[in-house]
C-alpha cells in the first residue's frame, strides 16, 4: 500500500482491462521514473483521443468524423455487413484483406453475468440498417466464446425472419496447431466447417 497519488495511480491503472495489481504497480513506477516530457505527451494523447474520437453514426466503429472511412468508401459492398463485437475486431478482419463489405460494431456481447443484455448493444441499429432491403447477407463474426456464441444465436434468430442470409465465421483448427492439443469443441467445429476438395 502506497500513499496518496502513487496509490491513486496504481488503483486507476488497475481498473484498465487486462491490467492486474502487479502490472498496475509496475506501470505506475515506470511513469514515476519516466521523463516528464514523455508523460506529458501520454497525457496529451489521452485527452486528445477522448476529445476527438467518436463512433461512426452508421456502423459504430471508432472515427474522427461522423462516418468512418469504411462507411464513406463507395467501393465497399453495401449488400454485405459483418457484425463484430468491438472496433478492434474490424482491424483484425481488415488485416486479412478478404472482406470488402461493411461492418456493424455491437459494442460488446450478450453477457447476463456482467449485466449486458441485447438492449445494451447496437442491435436495434443493426435492424434499422437492414430495413431498406439493401443488405442481402449478414456475417456474424462474434468471438467464439460463450458470450459471442450467445450473441450470434440471438442475432441469427432475430435476423433470419427479416429475409436476409445469415452466416457465421467458420472456426476450427489454427494453422500450425496439432490435433492432439485441440479441445473437443474446436475439433468438432473443424469437422462441421470442413470443405470438399475439388480436382
């Protein structure tokens, strides 16, 4: 236990996702030892990101403008929407250069344990985007965990009656992995998502 501002800093850092008490303490002492100009620069960036960055009014991805660069791009296929949990998922998919449609960021996943229900996500806004019939397929790219699966199941039941094709990203074995180390669920999904080889 430290006194005053040092403990306040450790407490605040510890509230960040993925940072436990030991990491918070290590970061706090790094900040204390760092050059004041570096810390000022970090503080300025934090203030700037909170004042300049907002969420796209269409897809809810992070953006400095009312619409993100993907929603403004006329070359993107308006008939395809990839639904993801967070903005970081958009970045991961964009790195593959495989998807040329548009996105919809839910802002999380359904998690009753954490008190997050469908009304806490951007699901109503997704349904509004589908209302005019432009979108023909929705790809559900939620995380392959309990919350992501619950969210994908909820969305598929909600969207299928709207007459849109709903698909789910395939999941299975990672490249470079060994079968003997794969869990039963992953191996089962790999069998379900298998593709036929053609000559």
